[in-house]
């Protein structure tokens, strides 16, 4: 078992590569590095769990002139309940056309497929930057790192200038944001 200082050194070395978990996969790792190992024991149960993913319908809250404060409060309460009980949910009737969502997903996928050097320009843990790429937001706080890379483009109060947005996302990001804030 590695000491806390060994683990911190391994986390820093991983973070300093700015390559993320995609970089590990591209490098052909054949074993999962210890920073990703969850401490044992992992609790198992023989009970089957059946659940449904909560679906949050934004239509009542985005109904234009028919929206009332009580409808908005109901949607907010549903989001709060789903987040607290399940930790995730699906949103429907958000106003973003499927084609725009698909294009945005393809652009983000394209970003993650870029060479490390291109992605490294955006790598960092500075929450003040409107565009940031990192691997595992709580890398230095969690007991075990999650196998995940993230690209964040803050869109509020406004979209960052085009030159700050990765080239793969530059043309679709404004369209995606407009579709989400001004649904048809």
C-alpha cells in the first residue's frame, strides 16, 4: 500500500501530464494505475435493485407566457428531489434540437480525440477560466480517482470569446447555447 506522500506524488505526476485518462489509454496502459483503485472492501449485496431514472420535463417551466411561478417551483423541486435521491436525472423538453445536441456531442468527442498538446492548452484547475479541461475534478480530494476526463465551457453569464473555445467546439458552442437559452 502506498503512503499518502507516494499517492500525492503519483496524482501530481498524472495531473502534470495534462493527458488525462485518455492519454493513459492512448499510451496503451495494460493495468489500471493505483490512483484509480478504490479501497476495499467494496460492499456487495445479494438484493436486486430496481429503479427508474428520474425524467425532468422542463416544458412547464419554459412555457413562455403560460409559465407560472408554481410550475417553475414544481420543476425545481423535481430536480432537487432527483439530485438528492438518485444523483442524476434525464432532462426532456429543454428546447435543444436533437441535431444541435448531436453536433455538440461530436465536437466534444472530437476535442477528446485531439493530441495531448492541443488539449493541454485548456488543461487546468483554475475555476476562473471560462474554458477548462481536466481529468477528475476532485483528483486531489477523493480516495480513488474516477476514470474520466472533462471539458467545461462556462456559458453564463455569456459564452467565452471564440478564441478561448477549442477549435472543435468553436462553431457549434454558440448555436448550442442559443438553442438552450432561447428554445424554438
